[in-house]
């Protein structure tokens, strides 16, 4: 089994809804932030994981489009100050698309780890000019291959 | 084929992200709003569809929990003033859970209809006191059965 | 006394926070939406108030920048299906800036009107190329002058 | 001059709007998060500043209500991975209310510090049962007094 990325993502109290736990839709915002931090090249002076090979600006040569996302909610997430830990890996690296797998955990510092949610996103790499899918480059494959792992098997489908 | 619910849901310019179209995660907020309007009993003086049989307050006898959600993004959604049309139906009515299907379209007044996204949510009815799944009542089944339809078949899985 | 604009703005259940009423920060999102609908030219087939004279695209000749905003919270806003009514008028039309005044009410259809919040925003018109403030055009003044009124006097300052 | 609190607050890419910088309304969410981290007692195992003397749960003995908030936008905030630094202090500690002052800066690690925005919030302490304003306790005064400073003078009023 290969490596996973481990991304600390901070909650905000404003992520809670009237049920006093993190809103279901807002969880996709947390995963979006993990994805941005995993994929986008850091600005000068910032650090980023080795998977961060995509240019960060909309005018860049390639875009990433999300074609599909699936999420399974396992436990409600209460507010806390410690960042959540989002684990990410690649379930599949295709010709012009990839399957990104996520698990959302509480902070590794907690004595009792909790798996709050699991999610899968299908991302398509498109040419920014034509809008058409374009093949993953060698640089992308090299950066991402070490983080390949098993796709998530969902319980309810 | 049975009926679908047709729910007008207004966009906000603030739903757009830096790509200048509705943010992917925010689309789940739009579906959440459609679900609230479809399921929750109206307040005095408000009107609601016939499926609106659930008590709207957290302290009510039953809660709805989302166990899983899946969304397929087909076209980017630009900002416009007209409300989107969210179509909803039930792909399955189980013992204590249901499968809610959604399609997000532009306004029926547009000459060219666009299907922006499709989504499926698995919702579990739980007892507010025990937190355990509880069976759908007869009132729920009667209200929801007229809106049963085919589950969505996703292209990428 | 001159006219006010009356803009219906729909709530979303997701606007509520863990206190079960509309989040304080989110109220600025509601006012943002009222401002967009009041100021931006409608797309083909859409209708808009006579104040909607600004081009809606970021690449347009002028931008609007918010320099300052102030909001007074008077009553908590519960979720409801009816749109809120945001009333807007201009407290001041300066050389290159304007003072927009807002009051947020419940729906005019309610027997008991409630004033939930009052707000003032200072907006500066800037040239999209230079980023420098630019003078209000005659078209802007003509469109906005009929909606001039008294600036809001805040109780706590 | 007394001390200020220095709170690191992480941005999310999703905080950006179609202008590709942090949305004006969303900035109040960032300040809300700074306030929660400054005022609410930490959970077991968490750390918090010495000002964190309020119980964090809605069912607690006292609530905090925001009566008024004012914000001056000085520079657009681009996305970056480093947390922003929100500086907080008290412009006034009244009988049952307080004036909280904020300045939003980029990360202290940046060679060129930028002041993005300044804000003031008037917060009222209310009894959770009666909903009426209640006097600041001695514990609150002792915790907050070391962070008193000059109220913000706004340029445009």
C-alpha cells in the first residue's frame, strides 16, 4: 500500500448549521480546500506537498473540472479548534481524468480517532483554451503515482 | 412515469467562485434548500408542496440524516436572476430510508433548457430521541409515493 | 421623501447558524445579493429595477468597490420560505462614491412587519483598467437620483 | 499601549468570489472565527488565549449578541495558504457590552505586511434565559482588561 497525503484543514464555527454540527454541503468545501492545497503550486515562500504541480491561476494552461463527487457521511462533525485531518489518495489515474479519494478524520492528536466521512471525486484535466479534456502530463503522473491506493468501496449504493 | 416536484431555487451572485460560475460545493447548498422546501411543513401562511410532511424543528419527533450523496456536474452554472428549477423525485422508498433524486435545470422560461447537474441523496429517518433509524410512517409513504420514479443512472462510476 | 427599491431576497435554511437564526455574517451576503440585483444590468429576458445601469461583468469598464460597510442587528431572522424584503436607497451620491442604505424586513405579506437590520455601504466607482476612482456618469446619476433619501442614523456609535 | 490578541485564521480558496479575491461578506466570517477562538473556552486538550472565558455552548448561562458591526476594506485579499493574522483588542468595556476592534493582516512571516481591513463590533452580553442584557462579570473584566486599546478611527464616515 502506498502513501496518503495528510492535510490539516481548519474548521470554522460558521461551518455549523442549525443542528450544531458541520453542514453536509459545507463538507465539500473542506474537501475542496484539501484539494487546492494538494494540487496547486505554492506561492513563493509557501510550502506544499509534492503533488502540488498544477498552476494555481485560472488563466493557466490546464483547468481541473470536477465531473462527479460522492460522499458518505459517517459521523457528525462538532466544532473544534484543532484542524481536521483530510487524507487523500488516488484511486485511479486515467488518460485525462483521475479519481481522488478522501477520508475526513479528527486531528491525529486526539486519543480517539474518528472517521467522519469518505468521498470520491472524478476530476478531468481540460485545456484552458479549448475546454476539451487533455492527457495527464508525465510530470503529473510522476507526482501523483506514489499516492495511488485502493478506491473507496461505499456501503450504500 | 410519475410526477416530479419542481422547485424554484434562487441563485446568489455570492454562489460563484473565482471561475465565475456556481461553486461545485455550493450546488449541494442549492439541493439542500430544495429538500427543505420539499419536505418541511410550511409555517402558518406559507405554502408548500404535498410532500412537505416533516416537522421543521430540530426538536421534532424525527430527524432526517443524509447518509450519502452523489452529484454529477454536467454544465457550469452562470449567475442569473431567474430561479433555477430543481426537479426532485424518489428513486426508492425503503423501510427507514429513501433515495431522493435531483436534476438542476435553468428556469422553465428559458427557450433553451439546460440540465446542469444530477444528484442522488440517501436519507435516513431517525428517531430524535434515540438517534436510531425509525420506519417511514404511513403519512410519509402516502405523501411521497406519487413522486416515485426511476433512480438516476450515472455515466461515470 | 423619495422612493425606495424593494427587493425580494430568498433565505436558505443553510443561512442559519448553530443558534438557529440567520448568521450575522451571512446577512451581508443577503445585502450583496440585493445590491447585485439593484445595480447590474439584467441579462436578455430578465427584468431589473431602473437603477440597474452597471455592466455585470468583471471585465466591464467600471468596477464597484465597497470601501466600508456598517450593519446594525435589531432582531434575529428565523428561516422562512417567503423572501425577505430588502429596501434600498441612496443616502448620498458623491463625486465618485455613493452611500447605499438598506433595511431588511420580513415579507410585505406578513401581518406584523419586522425590521431585522439596517446597513450602510460606501461604494466607490473605479475604472477597471487603472483601478482609480472615476466620476459617476450622468446615466448613473439619473438612474439613482430618484432613490435618494435620508442616511441612516445609528443608535450605537 | 496594551496588548493585542494575534489569531491565525486560515483562508479557503472557496472564500474567493468571481473577482478572485476574498469576498467582502465572507470577511465577516473570518472575524467571526477569530472572535470564537478568542472568547470561547477551549475543549479538553485544546489551547486558547487568556480571553477565552465564555462557555461555548448555546445552552450556556450567557449569550453574546452582536448589536452592530462596521468594517473598512483597505486592500483586496488574495488566496494564500498561510493563515491571515487577525489582531483583536477591546476599544471599550461597558456595563453589559463591549467594543471589539479587529485588524486583518497577512501572515507575520511575510516580508511586506499588509493591512487588509479594520472592523469594530459591538457585543452585548445577554442572559440566556431572559434574553436581557446582563452585566459583565469580574472574570470577564479581568480577562479582557489587559487587551484594552484605542478604538478604531474610520476614515470615511
